[in-house]
């Protein structure tokens, strides 16, 4: 297992993280999995044996049940691993039971600590943007949690480029604890993050954590043109993340992924995961699984090395056109591009 620093910090994380959205199976999250305590313990043991040191959850997953199961399943192993959770979404019916206000974040963190059975979380993430709460209030609350010892590092998730930059500036100007990570959706199928999120991560020293790296299983090779949707999948359960706007383009891409996998005697899922680990600023890829076989397969991606030919083929099959102003910068500014610019423009310059 390879370990990378999480952004501009000294924290080393495994390139694969276990995501626990499948733990619990309460409410709408039953569509993605309903893993109980015994299976969770087995998955955690498999991950630790493979070298995984980071476990990701959120207070919204199965209404907190995911956190409870993760805490119980880790048990004494907690002291040897890293745990991250998130807050922002509703945790109750009250008007203040949501968002990124000081009131909600501190209460949500304390509730998460109780469910996880721990005194602190290693990384506490803002799960989504809150356009109503002043960022100064939000980041001061996160800073308070760090100073109180309840949180060791802070991160953001699902922010846009301008929201990311505003957050970093508020922290800089206020002398507040700055985020070290940004958890985003990014796959061979969904490459929009390359326009702003990868460059901002490179520029600001944020480590990218990738959620749903197989596009809800769509890039696993099980979903192919002319084949029935497999039983037991999120798609049959009508889970809508990520949205697919061009099914035919998706199937074309899957055929290329399958071809690369067959040529290398690996699985399509391993190809899609290994590709992400080659991208700028990516620190870790969050994988989850309903079954032990899926998890074992995903963990093997950490040792996959794609050839330059493989990467070029995947690039041709998945690359999106450059929107303005990036095509203009490619054509007129290529003599003075920095590392953040090249996170997007590098493939378009050859």
C-alpha cells in the first residue's frame, strides 16, 4: 500500500480509503447497502491487512448508524487508524439541525464522537456548501473544534472552485485552521472536476479524496451495452448519484475500460481506480463494497500500474472538450503555465 500526504499537511493516508456509506442500511441509504456489524468488522480487517489506514463516514449515513457501526467494528483498532466524518446535512427536524452554523457544527461533531465512541476525529469535513452561514462563522467553529482537541484536521467536500478559494482566503485572513483536503466526485466518466477543483487543489495544497470512484458501480464492467442491469445494484434500487446524461457515451467508455482490463489481466474496476491514482492532487480514493469479493478486488487496485499506452487510450475515450477560458489559455498562454494550470491543460498541449 502506498501512503501519500493529505494535501499540505504531514498526515499520511493510504491511497485507498474505506468508505462506510454501505454500513447500516437505514432509510434511503438502504439502496446502497445494509452492512451490519459482523460484516463491517470483516471489511475493516481486510482493509487493515491490506494497509488501509483511513476510514470515512458521515453523520447523515443511515442517520448516524454508519458511525455507530464503524466505531464498534474498529474497537481497539481505533488508536492505530484514522477516522473521518462529515457534517452539514439535516440531523433533525429543527431549523438549526442542518447547515454549517457554529450551533450545528459543534453539536453535530459532539454527536458524531458519541456514536463513534472516540474522543476525537482525525479529519472533520464540511459535507456540502452552506450559502446562508457566513464562512467566517463556519471556519471559526471548525477552528474551535481543533483547539478543543475534538478534531485534528479539517476538510471540505463538494465545494465549487470559487467556494474553495473563498474558504481558504477566510482562513488565511482570520488566522483560522485551514482545510487540508477536498472530497469530490471524480471519475473517468465525470471529469468536470478538472476545470476548477483539481487546479484549486494544486494551488492551495489540498489533498483530493475521491468519492464514488466507480460512478456507483457503472465503471465496474458489470453495466454494458445490451446487458440487463445486474441484480442487487444501486441502479435497480434507483439510486441517482451520479447522474448520467449520455448513456451511450458511458457504454462506449466502459468498453474501453474493459479492453484495457483484459489486456492487463485485471478487472475494469481496478483500471478505473488505478487511473484516478495517477491524477494531480489525488491523495486517496474512497472505495466501498457490498460484498467481500468486491472489496478484495478494489483493494488490489493499489498495486496496479497503468502503462502510458493504457493511460493514453483512457484519455482519448474520456477527455471532455475545454470550455472557455481554458481553450483560450491553451492557445495563447502555454508559454507561462504553472502547476495548477497544467493540472487541467497538460493533456491538451501534446
